C-alpha cells in the first residue's frame, strides 16, 4: 500500500483540500482526525473533533487507543487498500499515525504550503481562531449519528478546471467541536510538569526533580529542568535519553512545540 501524508499546522486548510489531493493522486482512503474516509463515506474510526478536550482530541487523532488503531488498520487490510492519505500537523505526527496503524513508512509527504497560497492559509487560520470552524471532508449525514459538537453551514466547494467546467470532490461538513465551542483551553504549567515528571521518574537513575520552569514563546514553549541523579549512572547518556523522551511526551500529548529543553544534572546522591 502506498502511503501519502498531508502536513500543515492546525487550521491551515488540510481537511478542506484533502479530497482534491486524493483525487489528483488517485488515493482511495483518507485518515483525518481519527476517521478512515473513502469518498464521502466514513468507513470506520472515532472523530477526534467529537472529544470534549483538546488533549483527548490529540490522543484520538494519533490513535493512542489500541482498539481504535486496530479497527482502522484491520479495515484497510480487509479492503485490500492500495493507497491512503494521512493528515497531520507535523511530520512527526503523521509518522506516529503510520506507526500506530502498522504502516512500513510514508512514501510521499505533501505540505500545505505547496498546494495553498500564504493568503489562503492565513485566511483559514483566522477563521479557525476567530470562529472555531473545523472542516470534516464528509457530508453531515455521515456525522450526525455520533458527533457531539455544533453543526455550522454545510460546505460544497466548486473548483473551475482548465477546460472551464466546474467540478466538486463532494460535500464537506463545517463543525465546531465541543472543545472549541466552550472557548479557549489553556494547558497549565502544572499539567506540563506532571507529564514531564511521569517520564523522568520512570528512570531509576533519577532521584527527584529539584527545579522546573516552563515559559511560553512564539510557536511553543521552553523548559528548564534540574535533576538529582543517583550515583553510578552515565549522566550524558541518561540526559540524552530523557531529553528525547520528555520532548516526545509533551509534543504528542499536548500538541505544543517544545522549542528548547534545558536539562541539568544539579547534584548526585549515593
């Protein structure tokens, strides 16, 4: 099976353009926010936009739940799928989804900046931030059985071809998820600390965390962490492993970009 990926930041118009990409590349299936879609039909899956919180939405989108991952991968195998398009906010995210679904890798990555102008992307981002609108590339009737958010206007985008005729890849649904409709969610410093603590204290080499600081910066966060290490461990190797694990956990669970992480072995105890 050939695996494609469409990458762009949240709200940049990936779901809106996914059917056109699928049509141009003869891609059979689309994986978008936890759903497996073929044409205008949801084959299976659980919509991440149905979740009540942003964190739960991210988990659903990357198939953290084993049963949901198996459901989608089994459906693709049963249908003998020849091609699939994965939508994600980063290369790391689409690779994570591919890994969770048992794909061998991604054959081709398409970036939203390659298929949309800066003005179109900016307009999509403004609409997302000001109105909380999300596009799901299927008709509303496909969602009504279990979607818990707010339905807005149906969307049927027409595109003019070179020959002058107008064509459409099918109806899309414009929705406002529960977590968007309720307002902006803020991830507290303590929540980030707990995620970091979970990773760090799993290591028997770490006795405790002596200092933690997180700061919001443009496009993400920075973190400073001081650790007390138990004697007898190789500190450079330990810090390198912890650095990778902390960044992976924070970015996967919160969808925040860790711009900088400073780990310091403050002291060693016997």
